[in-house]
C-alpha cells in the first residue's frame, strides 16, 4: 500500500510540477515525431495507389499561384489557382468554382516559392509532407518552450501532441497556417526571453504569411507598451512594418492597391458551406451585415474589457496613463520594474487571449484555424484555475467538435462554447494576478510626474 501511495504521489508530481517539463517535453517530442513519421509514411503508400487526395485542398492552388509568380506575374489580381479537393476534371464535371485568387501576404508567396522548388513544382507530395512534419515538430517544440517559460504544469504538454486535427492540418493538408503558427509562437518565445527585436521580426513574419495573426496584435501591443520604453516600442513597430514592406516590394511596385486589397482583405465574402463555428445560426443570419457588425462590436468590447481590467496590471496604470508614457516616459527605475512585471506568463496569456477573442468573434472559422486554437487552449484553460479533470474534459469535447466533418449545429455550438469558456474563464481566473506585485503608480501624483 505504501508503495502504491508513493507511485501515486510521484505520478501527481510528474504531471503537475513544472520542474519536469523540460525532459518530458523532449520525450513527448520524440514520441510525437515517431507517430507523425508513421502517418506520413502511411499517406505515402496511399498516394501511390491514388487512395488519398485530401492534400489537394489548397496545395494545388498554392502551387498554381506560385507557378504564375515564377513566370513573372506580380499583380495580385492576376495570380489565381484552383481550390478544393479532387482533380481539375472532377471539379469541372461537378460544376464547382475552381479558380481562387491569391489572398495571402507576400511572406506566404516566398515560403511556397521555396516549397515549389523543393517539391518538384509541387508534384512531390511526400517530400512536402516531410518538410511540413519538420515544421510541425519545430512549432511544437517552440510552443512547449513557451509553456515552460510560463511555468505551466507538465500534463498540459501531453494535450499538445494528442490532436488528430492538428496533425492533419500540418502534415496532410499542408496549409500555410502551419508557418503562421510557428512564427506566432516563436515571437511569443522571444518576447518571453526578453529578445524583443527577434520577437517583432517573428511576429511580422507570421503576419506576412497570414493576416489572421493580427488577431493577436492587441495582446502583443499591450505587452510591448509595458515592457519597453517608448523609443523601443516605436522601433519594434517600425521593424514589423519594414518586414512587411520589404517582402511586399515586388508586388506593391506593380499594383499596390491590388496587393493590399487581396493580402489584407477585410471585406471578404465567406461561404456558409465551410463554416465550422456558425453552422447553428443559419445561412441568412451568417451572411447578414448586421451579424458582421455584431461580431465586430463583440471583439472590440471584449478587448476593451481585458485592457481596462486585466492587461495593464503590470504597470498599475490606467490605459490612458499607459498611453501617456509614450509621450512622457517613466523614470528608469519604474520602467525597469514594469519590465520585470511583464512576465513570460503574462506575455503568453495576453497574446493567446487576444487571439482567442478574435477567433471567438470571427465571421467564420475553417478547420485550419484549429492550429491556433489547439495549442492555446490547454494554457488558457489552466489559467482559468479549473480542476485538471475539467480542463481535460473541455479539451476532449473541443477536439471532438473540430473533428466533426462537415460541421453540424451541435459541433459548431460546442466550438463556440469552448472558445467562450476560455475567454470568460481566463478573465475570471486572472483576477488576482499581480495582486502582490510592486505598485508602480500610487494615485494621480505619480501618473503626472513622468520625466523625459
């Protein structure tokens, strides 16, 4: 009995004590690497017998668009490709729309141009999947490193490798979201490590692959405002802008309006058929302008609530007081204390919370968006202070919902419910964060006595 009790206590310690996260993360990476390689090899055998075509969801379109780019086309309005699964002949027979415009920023083009060359013009699917397996393992290792820096318990790491849908997104579907996720969590890691220039480069790279990463920008911005003096905040923003401009030069010099309108399109019309999150509201509501406005107001409201009640706590300043520091910098001692208060935990929490708020209020979510959600959910649920068995239960339910294809009323309600639980839960669970930290500003006296 004593031995069983000892083993039980060791198991609890193994699952909850952050001191075990380093070696466990390496072990889980190796195990997941072996599992993923088996999946890729199994897919290779199916590709040889033409029993597997789901990889062509967007890959064919990407490669056709890159072929046009390599032929010299630089006007985004003229770069298009076929979309969806199945061959071109199958689509024509079925009467499907087969032409899709290029709607991603320049970083996507540069990445898939490299993949085009590495995969024999996109024809070597197995090689592409091997490359994406490396990207998957690299992204997973960075996510685990972010969790370690935030002192998350080890059992959360196991949830990171168990998603069937995430494996599918990375190594079977070959979506560009894989690179965007790698860039986002690399940025978070660099920010956690105090390497702010590298973090800004990584974040801008992620945005250059897919505009959806901008959903995390409010959380990133609020962290930078409190971690850095004004000049360095401005430098970080300028650095991000320079990355975008340098990558976009080949396109904006030909047709800037076409590039900006396509790569950062804010008025895109979405198709109800493919929605994962809003199936239960019906197509008429989904397509209505009023619903779009409601979602925008929801996003703004939730971000405002977090800014005013949670995200400025490291500085102990009001949002307006924090904004004034851009014009009247704090004394060095206070700036240093504020940097100390912007912990790795706070950086990860604010960034992924901002991202999940954006996804909760998004017009539509497709299956590839789960790449962002799946690796944010375990940490955010932990920040709610729920019991571990509740965290695991919610994770299981969410994973089920994202594996229902096509989505149903029930699965879409579960998707939205899980996202709502994370946003509300993390707001409530972090209510006492920074309660014991040094208060930088004591009333209006200190707020108005900034020095240049």
